[in-house]
C-alpha cells in the first residue's frame, strides 16, 4: 500500500534520521496508533528566520529615461520558519492527511467550496491532468474580469497581517472540532493541538553552536562504497551543513541531557494568568509544519462562507477567492465600500485577525469612450493608471496579463549570485579548474533545463541499458513562464508572457563572459 503522507527526509534535526527500509514498519504502527500519539513526547521545533530583500519604487522616487520610477531597497521580508524532528514531521503529515480529507468532505457540498484555493489538490479538469496552481487560480480571477467588461468593476486585493502568527487558539480549536464533528478533541488530536499552540522551539544557530564539536555526519565505510555509517565531526560554519552531509545536530538523549536550556517557550499558557501578569494572550501556530497549511484553511471556514455568500448574492454578482492570506473580491464599483468594510469587519470579528493596510489595494476598471477596458489603482480619491492590478504574481492592465517584473528581478538576482559564486570558487588559489559549472547554470537559468522530464538511470554492469527512475528534472523559472503563457494565452490571444523573457539568453551570456574574464585575470596574477 502507498502512503503519500509517509516521507523520510534527511535534514539535520534533534535525533538521528529515520531509515526507510529499517524504520518504516514500526513508524507506521506508531504514528497510526492514537494511544501512542496521545502520550507522544514532541521534540522542540527548530526555528530559522528567512529574509528576502525587496526592491520597490517609492511614491516620491524620480523617474528614469523610460518613465519608470527608480527602485529603492525597502525593508526585508522576514519569514519565521519552524520545522519538526523526523518522527514528529511524519506524525504531523499523517494527521494532515486525516484533516485534509475531513476538510474536503466538509466543504465538498458547500457553495463556497471553490473559494479557498491554497494548499489544496484541485483538479484542473477539462480532460487535463494534474492539479491547479497559482496560475490557474489567477486566471479564474482575470477571466471573471474579461467576462464582465461591460460593468464598472472594483477589485479589492487584501492581505492578512502575519497570518500564521496571529491565529486565535480558541477559534482554531473550535474549527478543528467542527471538521471532526466532535464536541471535544480526541486525545491524540489534542496532543497535536497543544504542541502547536505552545510552540516550543530552539534557534538553529544556538543548537549548532552547542553541538558544533560533535555534529552527526554520514559517510561511506572505509573501502566500502555500498554501506554508510554515522560519525561525529567538528564543523566550522553552519552553512557547511549540507556540504559535510550533516544528518543530525545531536541525539535526543544528548539534547535532553545537555541543551534543554535552549528551549524557548512562552509561559504561562492560560489567558487569564497572562492577563493578570500584563502579558498578551498567546496567539499563532508555527509556520512550516506539514499540518500548518491545512489548519489555516480550517481556521478560515466561517470567513470563507460569509464572504462568498455576500459576493454571490443575486444583487451583487461578484467574485471571491482566497489564496492563504491573500484574498480578492471583484464587485461593482457601487458596492466597493460595502465589501471593503465587510472584509475588514469579518477578518477582525470572525477571525480575530487584522488586514494589512499597506498591502490592501483597490483597483477600478471600466470601458472608456473608445470601448477600451481601462483602469488602475484607486488611492487618495484618484485613479492612477500607472499602477495596474497585481494578484498571485501576475499583473493585469485591462488588456494583457503578464508576470510581475518583481518575479524577473528576483530571477536575475539569483542568476547573478550563482555566477558570482561559481567565479569565486574558480578563482580560489587551491582550485585546479578555471571553469564554471556551466551545465548546472544552463539547466537552472535557460531553456536547456526548462523541460520537466523523468530521469533515467543506468543499469549496473551494462553499457547502454537504462531504466526509469522515480526522480524528475523539475524544470526552472522558464518552465513556469511557458506554463503561464499557455494558460493566459486564452485571454492574451498571443505570447505576451513568453516575450517577457526574450533577454534571458543574452543576459545569461553577458554574465558568463564577465565571469570568465574575472577568472582569467585572477589566474594570470
């Protein structure tokens, strides 16, 4: 029997990694036993902060010769990621499988079943294989606009502030019980709920420093490339974990004997005690566990039902879609204020969350005197056609859909960093090679690696015989562009999106020439 939720991963954590061949049987028996899970001792999550630089044009920015405002380095986008130990991750995955099925069964006959779209497997349909992605979801919103061009439309695109960090624990528990159709959470489900809301964690850097001298690595046995063994080793820098094949920071016994002081947790848990101490009530669940995404959809059940009901009324005839914490409503301009206030009220009252004002925009579109569908962002009582509708990574100007320029900027920054990294290693004094890892670069950043295909592996002790493997080349950013262009061409009526990457090949080779010039100048010294 296949267990799609059963995945044995290899990232370093507290405790040695599980082995699929040796551990599968007992893991299945343990994870699927409610009594075991009810008493399970969860290992603290490991906390990592991920940051991403953002380049945005300020309103007061001067324009360049092309009429575009110059971009400024803005505040970094910070994401707090928590990831569980190997056994805990499988437990979360199994209960995610259970709750996903419960959620889908609960909403399958509800009118709003197609409104929440993130973290779900929604078939594409129309005799096409696979499930919908953000491209298909964005297309649905833009297609609604296309089919309603005769109306004066408003589009409200809203974002919920720090979504996962602010989920109300009482609402989460209530919705969890609703999905299971019980009055009280079963003991095993309650154990998971309690562990998530307590959010016990350790900082990755702290854990690395504590066990830096004896990290657990995996190596082949001496003179035997068929068997591996675990060893202890000192690692100088945390970014060398993958290079050194570190599979664990420490054993569970080592952690609970030597590092329990690293555990971070907010106490007390109870609301009344925290209020008496002048502390804020605990909120949120960790983002990064296999269960977090499904719980987010379960949490928003009542909100989705209420907003959909209002947008689908005969007098409104609107469109509503929610992709995680991003939501979009399309309505008549006369109903714009009603829906904006509705979103704000329901997010704050029903969900006890908060709308992020800086990321909530209103756009207006309508036919002009020349019968062109025209519009832009509506702010400060004025329509600004320089800023067009943006949703799920795409931009719509009333005629064409394109990928946001921010997506291409990020792609070029990654390409530039990869060339710089390759140049750095080629220039090192102890490097015997003057060449970049060209094959890898071509596959990652050009059409050479854009095709998704199954990998074939050579049959041992044969010269030309190959068999199919379970691994794929998943493509690259250009694969995404091709898919987006194919789907959006129904509206665009041309290859507008493909044309956006016309300079990729040229820019790639500019960086390649520059890199080799740097390498050669260094080697001559």
